C-alpha cells in the first residue's frame, strides 16, 4: 500500500524572476522523485474561499508538505484558518544563515488554546527563503516522505488485525484518502488578488480577547465555542498590524508585514533577515501599544471616523496594576472560596 | 561647541561588519534632536540613524562613506561619522551610558530575539 505524499508549492506574489527560478527548479526536481504528488498554487495567503487552489488543498486528506515564501508558522496557521488542518510536521530544514546558537534553552511549553478538530495527518511547511537552491528542499521532502511512511506503518502495526470476509469490500478510513477530484494546473494557478488579514497561531493564543476589543473594524469574532476567530478577514485594513502589537502572546501574524516577528518568524530565529536596530539607535522608542494606537487611529481617520487614541479597547492588564494590600472584604471573599459552599 | 560623533563599541558589536552607510542631510544643514539623518546596513543589522542633539552638521567623514571598515576597526578614531555644532548638555557621560545600557538590557534582548 504505497501511499503518496502530496507536495504543494505556493508561488511568490508578483513575478520576481529569481523566486520564479527557484520555484521552477524545486518543482522540476520534485517531479523526478517517486512517491510524490506535486502541485503548484499561487501565494497561499491570498487564496480566497472560491479559489480552485484552495479547494484543491481542502481535498487533500493525507500528509502534506507546503513549500512557500511564508514563515512555516504563518503558512500552517493560514491553512488552519481555511479549515485545512493537521498536526504540525516538524521540518529539519534550517535556514542556511541561521545562527547555530538559536536554541538557547528549550521553548516554554505552549500555553495556547490550540486548534480544534485536528485530524491525524501531518502538515509540514517549508520556507523558500531559507535556501536559494533546490537540493535542501528535495532532501528534506525525501526525509519527510520516509517519516510519514514509518508513521503509517507504525500505526498499521498497532491496529488490531481486521477480519476480512470474502466478498465484502472492506471499507475503512483509507478510502477517504484517495484523491477526490482532479484539478487542472491552469485552474490551480488562477491569479489571486492580494489580501491582508491577521492569522492567529492557536498554539500561542490564550483566548484573552484583547484583539477583539482593540480592533474597531470588525475583523475578529468568536466561533460557536467562544473561541477567538478572524471572522471577517477582508474587513482588515491593508498594512495595519496594530492588533498584532496588542496581543500579549504574539499570537497574531501578518505574513506580509515587513518585520519578521509580526510576519511569523519563530522567536529567536530570524534567519537571514537583519535585525532592525532603529529603536536602539535613537529612533522613536514607541512601545508596541502606542504604535498600535497610532496605526489604528490612522485607519479610523482614513475611514472618515474619529480617532479614539487610547480610550477604546485597551485592556487594563492585571499584572501591571500595583499589588494592593488585601482588606477585610478581600479576605472575606477568599474565605468564601475556601468554604466550598 | 563642535562635536565629533561616532558609534560606540557596543553599537558596533551589535551591528558587526558595516556594509553601507548613507546620509540624508548634508554638511551645513540644521538638524533637530532625533531627526533622521541617515541609514546603515551591516552584516547583522540595519538601522536608521538619528541626530543625538539639535544643531548644525559641519561635515561627514568621507573616508567612512567610501570604506566603512574603519567603523569596525577604529570606531573612536578614524571611524568617526560626522561633526556637528550644538550643545552637548543632554548627552550621557560614559558612566551614564553604561548604566543606560544596563537598564535596557532585558528589553534589548527581547528585541534581538524578535519579540516586539
């Protein structure tokens, strides 16, 4: 039962010749590999719900590799928002320029609320900005294909043996993994208009709702289980990353924003992108909140609305409040908790 | 008072090899405190550059424009950036500068690690 691994390459926006050349050489090399289904779609972040590329992604049920010009976190959570869910596939691809000392200490265990209804399949996201030739990508995809195969075999081995009755076509979960539909390559590559919207990393999001309070453009909403959701993506104001600065967990990404931290770079590893020292070197040392308020006011005014400054939607953070000495009422309330009424 | 300005060792350690430096104002221009005067790109970083005091730019170090390596090897000597006139009352002493770096170290680390 040789299952094939789906590899989807998401092109860069525009027609940058160097980027196109890399994309083409990666695809050409992957087509020579056995056991892979390779497809090309436009820039993942721009795909609206009606785009064929997105429907194609939705039709993929098994393990998948996304190769794109996005930070892996950004690509993964864009897909999650589109309902294309899976387990995070850990890529061993490291940026060629990344410092070796990036792993100073293990990352803290995630305290985010996580994604819901995640199927067992894995989604691996590779960043095309990491290398400028195809070999590292091809090697990594080979490794991933092997990893997926071993995982499947392990699962198979753990499964109790099925009783096969003659004459009965054994329908198990695997049938769903057959390619449902075929999509013509030119349909997949239909141009997609540029979009701009926040993407939530639910492995970091704590559902604190600061973003929904802060954004005055109705971008955020909650789902049936009161979980924060980027509900009206296209209400978002192009170029404005204000909510991302307000988020206490840095869980909100704008994949097209110029600063890597907001675009979804892993913390501590900004790869070959340069650090912007402007703030250290005497540039306006605005704290993120002040910057966010300014950005929001700019968009409000551009919409013909009134700037609100810091008066609306800023959480009073508990941990910033000075600790107060407990008075009798506080003590009484604490005792009530302990009384187990 | 005429002052000659340049990077500190600390700044150079953060930036590492300077590739390129560019000025947006010319000798003789008046500049305001913290006005943006130029831009630098290095192997590790890039940054806008700002006037540390209000005053008038006298001249830029032309040698550094052509070959910025002096900034790395001799930042307190031939690697100076520009000269300007103005009052230096608002600038920090060496001890104050060290204390300033110390006080901001945690924030700096967060920034370098990519937090906002």
